[in-house]
C-alpha cells in the first residue's frame, strides 16, 4: 500500500477532499472510538481517514469489521477488510453476527444484529458509521413512500447516542475517490446491484431519473430537507413532551382539544406507547382514531396494536391493558 495522498511525501500537496474528510471525522474520535467497517468504499474511506489520526496523532481508535454471514465467502471479505484497516493504521477486530429476521425484513434484521455487536465492542465509546449523503437521500425517498409523517423523512441523524455519521456531507463518489487516494481496494457487495431490494432500485433507477428530470441537485436537496424536517419535528416533540399528562390519561377532553393538532397528535402517540402500544405498528390512522375520541360518546373504545385499548370515559380518555 503506497502512502496516502499528501501524508508521507513532503513534496506533495494534501488533497482537498481528504482534508475535508479529516475535518469531518476528527471531532468524533473520542478515546476508544470504533470505526464500523463492511469492506465497502464508504467504510474503508472512513477507516483511511481515521487511520491518519491513529498513526500521526496517537488517537485511540480501532476498526470493527462485522461479518453477517449472509453470503458465501463473507468470512474472506471480512478478513480482507480487516487487513486493509491494519495497513491503514487501525487495529481491527472481525465480529461474526447471527442475523435473525423477525418479520421486519433482512436489511433491518442485519442492521439490528450489526448495531448490537458494535455497541458491545464499543462499550459506550463513539461508533463511527460511514453513511453518506447518497444514503441520506435514499432514506428520505423511502420514508416519503411510507407516508407516515415528518419522522419518516427526517433521515439519519449525524449523531444519535453513541452512533456518529461524519460522512453525511460526502457523496458516495467522494468516498470512492478517498479509497483510490489511499490505494485501498473496496469490496463491491452484490446486494447493492440486486433489484429485489427496494433501496437498490431507488439508488439505481429512481434517483438518477429524478436528477435527469429535475436538473440535478436532487440528492443534496433531499438531505437538506431531512435536516430541516428533523429540526421542526424535534421542536414539536419537545412541545408534546411538555403537554403530555403525567397521569398517562386525558382528564379533560375540552382542554386537550385546544392544543394545536400537530402537538396533540404527538401527545396521543406518546400516551399510547407509554401505555404499552407497539410503537412500530402504531400508525397515523391509529392516532387519528384516538383524536376522534374527543368527540365520541362515553364508552367508545379504540383497539391499538400491542393489546392496548383507549376508552372515552366521561370527560376523559383512559388507556387499558386489553389482555
């Protein structure tokens, strides 16, 4: 592996893209930081950038390569990715996980297994993920298709607990260039070309068509929209938290009806989930039905996923365990 662009050759100039990537990554490299690596271009680019700080600045960070075991030869792919991380200056651990699809689909099941392993390895330290602006744009489009409100299109957060996504401002092509500049050869996941996955069709067909029809800049606009929607949704959620009754029930429907609908619908959801309703199955139709209890007769009941029933009771609404 030759020296990375501009690093160990005094006469060369530091590539502007590499410099930008370093600025994005450096704030997230707290002691014990874990760089999640799959072997693809995005994660190896992240490993290359983090490796600079380990080699030249003595930063305490390492790579964890997750092997999902879902494809033939996955162990060899993981081993090769780990070897490339080691050459970049990051000690690397290969972690084999068992993926169990409990009905949410193979992608979600793999993500759950991967994150569980990464959290166990990091033990509270930051976990750096290599999602790019392209990934963000795809997430927004997929969320828009679900039509389940602002939270479905607010995309991935730059930081959420231990999870950090420093590359959300970079395009996928830029991570490929970072790999080339560091003489790193990424693995190409065949699943990324499989049209059986909806995300692949969004990436290969829908986004290019939108770029062509709308004149470019679509991915950036979608990522920007996610940032704006997330900020608004965070504010409304905070307001809903302040308005949610600590008793877990609505005592006065007349006063509750005076809340702004955007806040009121969020309060309904909070109360339902707190009562035991299944958050992943609680739809907008359910919260609208709950809101209809404000004008309903006493005794009217709404059945919610997770064996929870909401009942109009006099001037209020109570949540009951239906089991």
